[in-house]
């Protein structure tokens, strides 16, 4: 179900007592989690998938197009739904935004889950890599290459092409480019160190960027209540590569008890 009295677009699923805001990644939209949601109990969970400004049903909406604004929109969505207390789940750059929610609204976030999540600090990209990612604004082949690389180069090319083409269709180019500058270059790691929420970090064994070692050196080294799960058959997109297994991990973590 889509909707929002304030005009903010969100895809909602379930009517259960466990409430969570889900934040998609750079190449996706609010439907990124659809395959995972199919394996989550709607009588246990109430989930709201916020959409970035400039993406999906929010194409054409003005910015700012940055991680801080995504976090503020996530909190505003929780306000609209009447959720004083809620969990946050984010994929990739959405993981960085989810962490920002926990920084800015620490008294409201119960649990935090990052799926192949970008850390709060500046990404370790050199100028060449920054340049390659910046070209993805306008070049579908560059987007396809990023998807193929971040899933270990082991999946069918037609799939990575479709992910890239979908990304081109559902995102405004200027918004897409601005979000990259934000998630790659902004640094709030010092503020993130104050986050005490129970945290689950999920990474794919075939993701060459956000590896187990990277997650341990950042998320687990900084957050006192963080734990790590490595999905052996996944790369950077667990919600598409292994949605049922991902749903099991997320359910176990968010479920009470």
C-alpha cells in the first residue's frame, strides 16, 4: 500500500506490533525490499519503505539530495504514522541513512539493521574510482558494471543490466549524482560513535566493497552493541540475490524476545 497524508511517498506492508522504516539503496526505490517482504509475517511487522526525493514516485521532487535529508524524511514518515518508537533497516547508502536516523533520533530508534551498509565515514575512494562512479549519472553501462562488480561478477549479465536500466528509469539524474557525493564523501563517524542501539550488520561474502573486514573495522569497531552476519551466497544486493535468507535474518533480529 502506498500513501501519506503529508505527500511523502512510502510503500507500507503489514499491521503487526514491530514497526520499522526501511530505506532503499542508490540504485533502487521503495520496492527494493519486495521479495524480502514476501517472507515476513504481516501480523508481526508494520513496515514502511521510504523513498528518496528524486526517486520512484518522488521523481521531480526538489532536494536536498543527501543522506541527512533521507534520515529526516524517515523520521517524518514515522511521525506521520504515529510511531514514537521504531526500528530502522537500510541497504547500502540507505544503511548510512539509517545510521544517521539513529544519530539524530537516538531516543526513538529501537534496533538498527544495515544490509551491505555504507559506513558513516568517508568512503575510501581514490580520484579514479570517484570519477568512475560519477560517470554512472548518465551511462547505463557504468551502472551495470557497478552492479556486476559489487556482486562478485558471478551473476547473469542480463540481471545486472536490468538493475541498471531500472535505476536509470526511476531516478532523476541530478538527484542520483548528488546522493553519490553525499554517501561517498560525507563523514559523521564521530557522531555515530554515540549510537548505542542494538545493531545488526549483514554483508554478502561476494561483495568486494563492503566486506566482512570492512564491517568489522567500522561498524563493529565503533558501535558497542553491533553484531555481524555474513551471507555466503550473496553480494551487495541480498534483498534481490537471497531474499528469503535475508528475511530470516531480519526477522530473527527485529522480532521481540
